[in-house]
């Protein structure tokens, strides 16, 4: 997994790519959590993430809940078809902010 | 190490992996290669890969919870007839306590507890067996084709 972060106003956009599994979740958290802790709204662009397992889904839930606690917003953008299927299997499409 | 047994009606492939989270990508690669060879349709293939990866992850996370630096190996065997797919996992970790294997309530949204739910959603049956020596655990997942 690699990532890129861009900044625009009070929002940061994190671009993740590759396959997000148990081995990659700590890396993803290390990028996302400090931005939320700093009070930023975070756009998480998943257009180049082809695979995500339950560990990756846990990162989405944890990030979403952390943003709610901090009064910011996590928006998950451009989800690939394969990852959307997993999000829907977890019945999270109405819980997470998907765009 | 990978072994293959094939005839016209029954295909089977088995491979072993180091019990470590870094092996999960190799488990997925192996599974994708086998399903391509078995001509499983692409949509079902990715669901099955997820179920297999979740089961392998459970071995790393639970059966070897106290042994993160283990050098033990786990094995995955994928067998296919024209009617059914059987996926077996073998490990030498802590014996599975069947009563403790459950997913979280799906409407209780919190991190964790989804791997077993995904396996149940994707597969038709899940059976925990005692493994034949040298294995301790043998998980068998099946899916009708």
C-alpha cells in the first residue's frame, strides 16, 4: 500500500492504493488518524484500492467514529466496485459517508 | 510448497504459508491462481478469496495470538468438483474453541468482529475439525457451485 495526502482548506484528501489487509492497517491508521486528531475533515479516496478485508473495514469504521468524536467528517470517495461490495456486505453503506 | 492433483472431475491444490500477516497476500495470490485454473467465475472468485483470506487471518490473529514470531506454517487446500468447492485450512496453533467463534452483532457498529461474518455470508458451510497429526486445527469451508 502506498499513499498520498493533499491539502485544501480545512480538508485533507488521503489517496490509498493497493490491497488493504491486516498487514497494512497500521500504516493506514498512521496516515488518517493524525489528520482527524488535528481537526481536519478527511476525504479518503479509495479509487485505487482493489481489495479490502475486514481489517480494512475496521479502519474505515474507526476513522469514521473518531471523526464524529472530534467533530470533523470522514468522507469515503470513489470506492471501487470490489471494495463497495465488501462495505455493503458489512451493511455499512448507510453508516459511512460514501461519495 | 504446492501440490496438485487433477483429473477431469476433481481438482485439488494445496500450499503452505508461514503463519504471519505478511503471508496473507500470498494466500490471496495462491487462491486467485487456483480459481482461475478451476475456471470459477470472476465475481464469485473475489468473494471466495475474501473468505479464504479471512480464515487465514483468523489463524494468525487467534490460533497464534500469543506467538506473533512463530515459524510454524499453515496449509490451505482448495478442492473442486463440478458441484462443490471445498476449502480446508490446517494449522498447529491453539485449538479452536468452537463456542467462542462468533461474529459481532452486525448492527452494533464497531471495529472488529467481521471476518467470521464475511465467511458465513460467502460460504455455505463452516466446520471445525481436529486436525490429523501433525495438525491441530482443520477448518473446512464448502460452497455449492
